[in-house]
């Protein structure tokens, strides 16, 4: 049987995969025929086969902690929503949905809320990622339209990464651009951190927080002064240039002034301006670093303005390009999954609202936008929203000021959660839990960052009683009395209705048009090849605006003044550092899926905070020490990473960890809920903070075959790190020996079998190991003042069916007899290659990344680690150059 083609469920690249299932086992590879990735996968996509088991799955409807039938659960949801609407009006209910949903799921949820409940209170976690780009697109182009395509990333002579660490967040695209660099493409990175993307760039601008608008406005002023703007293009296709030009003239736009405000060297600013001016084929990629800001819309507009003024849009290798974070963030934006739009990129004006209402047969379609994500959960907290349905997302972890979101969920009278997993931080608050299909079981469509619609196809049968999200929504809609409008029997019917809506009364003014797909048969839907919208009878469309016509009443793009206001909350004496949050290379969102793959924990196994050495010295921090990160909203504890890649005065923490993996390492409870006034997108890149040593009195680790959940009554810093065949638990506390003994009793409760024990009261050290037959069952090492051995060898022993005499004798030492321990960081998670191995290869003469790859295997699979390998090689190159 030939492999079944589908699409990866992670980032907005939308990579094609090909999988063959046997039971719940999966053989998977990249789809060489898919135009987004041409067979390549990143570390996350490559590990998908390790995430498709059924352990931890939600497989049956639950009412609180009681298993229920689908009829019972559906009836309860429908009744409680109907009663809430009857008593308090349609504005008292809300849906919070996700870029993990398929297009058909999004369409069904939007139709129910906006068409038949009669409220616009449906918003998506894409509000946290891309909302500011959406508003910037609408202001500039007349609709939320991404002009470019991935081919432009290869055709460009200059790529500007504006707040975009593509090497980690979109590694497959970065590999395509890495290949383009071999022919001379240049890379310029604007980022406060020297990320892996910046590390290998031609120029890195370590900009001061919230100075992006100032820099891009300065660029536009410089382009005008140099005379390189395209006045012919502006005259024919752009409105608003004169107003923007006049606004720029009110401020000193000299290179020295811009550089001083942005905290940059004047020579670097001048080089950026010159590179942009002399390179017609320029693509400006902007992502979370630009969008997740209280001035995110202004950042997007400033970038777009530079491209409109130079006519660098709608042309091969030239465009402003917003890169989405989630696999179907674009699909959600298309179908109306955001509170601020109707379906099909239509707004709430009278004409569009009447059109959508006619198509749906829904006279109660709302006349205005609903509550955006931050507003929505605040309304829940205040009691204005009394019934909430959360689909395929984990806001108790991912929202800013997440502690307040938990308070809101705790007090909400009725919370429904549709999810594929049985335990997430958000599911703890659910009155009703509805089992949804997971990736590999879903059947539907997604749209990637270049507007390319691809199919996700089921590789497995639906497990248990799990159902497609669109069907769950349709069943609830039917139980609420709207069955005639939700009578779909298959995903293909939902998609066909969605395509018809895009074409309905569309005389060519709406660019989002799937008229070429409205006649899809079930067989045609099953066989649908990746295609970029708009899709007409002639096929898809790679680039928008090639004709110079935009989706505005007069067909002209709009240049809009971009205001460069300061941060929402300035730092000060109490909180002198700017906390920036983001992703790491090998994990995804809140670990619900990637957390199941042990290989993906190798590169960054624990929560960390990056601190510049000067800031660390001022706070008394040392590298690798547990560190308290504090803001006005709370505290987290993470390992300190001292690095000059972090800008002085700022710190960085990843956002992935949850209560299941590191309760003390959750960063979003610390983040202030500041939002962009126009887009409602939260500010994740700047919250005033401070750092302090944690000062633990003891440390330890516990390795066992089953994960262990920390009792709330123990005040510990605790992290769980999944491994192949076991789970590693790291602990630290500030109590005395009684605290350690209380933990020991909990961990070893019910343990039977042979035990080994070593105790050193002087050092406060205790080491214990237990076997079940000939297999290692668990180990527990704690110490108050001594060192702890590396965990790798002990973890390896859990894969052994029987321990030999030598291994037993060395158990409490924690090191393999006769084998030197390598505790250097893992660089290549795919091949499990450590930094020390790469260092040896470099010392032996491997002078570039390809040479290291040939010797060690590092970087030969997904390639995500190649920038890090280049960073390890760089000092050796400098030594060689100095010697010469």
C-alpha cells in the first residue's frame, strides 16, 4: 500500500508528509511532491510518529469526572448554552478556538456562533500570534492578504528577518533560504537577541525593545532622501504617501538619530539602509517579534510602507511577508475564526453582513465584532460571559496573565473543552470534556503561510469515541435546534459550502475566492492537491497584486502613518529588565503533542532564562543556577543561561512549559496583558521583570518508568523530562531534611523489589535504586551540598531487560564503569550529537558545517541545528585566521 499523503500539524510552513500506518505504529517521511517542503521535515515533523499513541488520550465524553454518552454530553452542552442565551443574551456565551483546527472545524464553529447563536464572541489563539499582521494587511491592502509565496524566499537577493528566528520557528523554510545564500542571497536580522538566525546572518541589528517602528520609519525616510522610492508606482497604485512623508519630516530621521534611539551602531543602521536601497529583490519576513507587541500593527504598517514606496510587492523575490505561527492560522482567518471579521474576509458592514446572513439563512448574524481573546477572558472573569467552549487550545498556559485566566475559568458557570488529550491545564476547569480527533485521525484542509490549501488526511481509524471537531459542533448545533443548517455528513461537504461562500456574490472585488473548488466531488476532495488561493477555474495564484490592484474601493494600496510610541509598561528600579518570551527549536506550544516525543527534549530539557552576563553579575546569578524570574504578576523559576547573545537589560524565557512538566517554569502567568489597541494582540515581548538567585538548600532527581505528579502541598521546584523508556524528574527545594524525607516517602510509596542505598549524612546525600526482577525500576538521588552525576547513563539502563553485575555495582555511582561521561549540551537532537563531539570534529579539521555533518552526522536530518554547529565552528575559524 502506498503511503498516504497529509500535512504536518505544527508551524505555518505547512509541510507535506507521507505516512503508512500499521495499527497505531506509523512510518513517516516528508512528502517530496509537496511544494512547501519538497520532502524536508524539521525535528518536530520528523518526530510525529512518536506522538500518535493512545496513552493520555481523551477517548470518551466526560461530564466532570464521569464518563458520559455522546447524546448525554451533547444535550447538556446544547441545553446550558441555550439557557444562558435565553437568560442573558447571546453575548453571554463565547467560543475560544485554535489554529490547530482544520478549516472545516473553524467554519462550523464560526457559522454556529455568528450565524445562529447571534454573537461574534468567537476568537482564536491566532489572536496571540498574527492579529496585528491581519490589521496591517487590512489597512494597507483592503483585506487580510499575504502578497508573497515561498518561491520569493529563494528568488530574493536580500531577506530581512524582522523579529523572526526562522532557524528555530520555520526551519524548513530557513533551509530553503540557506540554499539561496550559496548563490549570494544576503540575510539581515532585526532582533534584540542574537538568535541562531542572527548568528549566521550577514548583518544583525540587536535593536532595543520596541524600537522597530522607529527603525523602519527611518529606513523609509532614508529611501526618500536617497531618491530610490518608485514614484511612478506610487502615483499609479498607492494612496497616502504624502501624508506619511509629511509625518516623517516632523522627526529627526538622520542615521545617527535613528541609531541612537534604537540602541544600534550608526554604521550598522547605515548598512541596513544601503542594502535595502540597492536591492530591488527584497523580502521582509515578519513574525512574532513584530506582531506580539502593543505596537504590533504599527510595526507591520512600517514594514509594508517601505515596500509600497519602493514598489517591491507583487513581484518575484520582492514583498512584505507575514509568516504565520500555526498550521491553520490562515484558515482560521479566512473562515471568520476571529471575533473581528465575518467569514470569507468580510467585515461587519451592512452589505457584507446581509450577504453572509443570506447565504447561511441566518437572520441573527451580529452587526459588529465580538470580544477578542484578552477581552474575552476578562469578560469571563467579570462574569459577563457565563458559558465558554474552548476547542483544541490551552489558554490556561498560553494566554498572558495566565493566573487571571485560571481564575476566570475556575469561576465560569459552564466550561466546555474539546480536546484530544485527557489532561491539560485547561481541561482541569472543564465541566464537559469532548473527545476530538488528533492529527493522523483528522480529515480536512489547512492553509499555510503562502495561502496554500493542503489536505490533512486520516492515517488511522478514529480511536474510542473521538469525533471530528466540525461534527461535534454540528451535533451541538442540531441539539440547539439548528440542524437544517448543519446537516453535513462528511468534511468534503463542509469544505464545499465554505468554498461556495467565498464565491457567493463575489464579482471579483474579494480576492479570497475559491470558485474553482465549489464543484469538488468527494473523490475530488480526497485527491485535492496543494493549491494557493485565489483558486479559479484556471487554478491557483502564487502572488497577489502583480497587476498593482488591491482590495480597496479605488484599487489603490494605502500607506498609513506608523506611530513609534514607547513600550506599554516601561522598566524601572523595581523591575529593571524587559522579559521577552518565545519558542524553542524542538518544542511546540504547550507540549501537548511534542512532549510525547523523547527525542525532542534533548536540546532544551528544562525551562531556562537567558541573561546577559552583566545583568547576571548585578543580580548575583551564575550559569546553570536556578533563578527566580519576577514581574508584578508572579514568579517563575528557571535555569540561568548566561550569554552575550542576549541584549543587556533584557531577558528571554520560553513559553512551552505546563503544570504537567514544570509548574514553576511557566512564564505566561508573569506576562502583562497589554494589547495593541487596534488588533487586540497581546504584548509577549516586553514585561518589566527582575531576576534573583533561587538559593535552594538541596537538589535531586528521580528516574522512574511512570511520570510522577507533584503534590501541591510540597513547595518544590520540579521538572519532568520524558526519556525513552522512563521519565526523569528534577527537584530542588529550600526546606530541610524533613522536606526531602517527605518527598522520598511520596516517590517510593508502594515500591517493592530489591533496593540499593547509599547515604552520606555529612553531605546530606542519599542515593537509592530499586529493581523489579532484573530490570531497573527507579532511582532517587538527593544532595544538600555535593554534586549529582549526569543522568544519561542511568536513563540508558531503563532500556535494558536485565542489568549485569557491573551495572548493578555502579548504579549508586551513577556513571558507567570505564566510560567517560559527556555532559556537554546536545546540539543535534535528531542524531543525539553533543557539543563535545562536534568540538572534537572541528579540532580534527572539520572547517564547515558540511564537514562536521559528514564526520558526526549532526545536521544531516532536519538541519535545524546547523546554525548552532556554525556557531561552534566560529571560534576555531578565528583561531586559524589569527594564526595565519
